[in-house]
């Protein structure tokens, strides 16, 4: 695996860890809400988990890809990463 791809995967894994930490913090906040509010935020948390899982799968696909194919996969991963960042920022703002 090329150095650039290895570095990119390591960067994505670190970002995934950051997202997991943020989602855990949001889950703790949701746990303290009343039932009605909790139900409202559960959908948003599920959306975040789904996006996170999608990126995790894309990272696994990237690891398995050939050297020439990883640049093609990178575009899709970057789009998913940006969507995850925006969704997480939105969730953090709503949970305040």
C-alpha cells in the first residue's frame, strides 16, 4: 500500500475516533432528556451512526482496493466525510 494511501487511511481512522467520541457525548446528553425529547434526538443519533458506519465501510473498501483505484474511492469518501462533519455540527448545535 502506498504511503499516501496509508496516511490517508490513518487520518480517516483518527477522524472516525473523533466522531465516535462526539456521538458518545451526544448519547449521554440524550439519556438525560425526558422521553419526548429523547425520541426526537434518537433519530438524529441514528442518522449520525449510519453515516459513521458508511464511512467505516468505505475505509475497509479503501484498504482492499488496488493502488490505482484508491484515488477514485477517495472522492466518495471525502463527500461522505464532509456530510458527516456537517451532520455532527448540526447535531451538536441542536443538543446544546
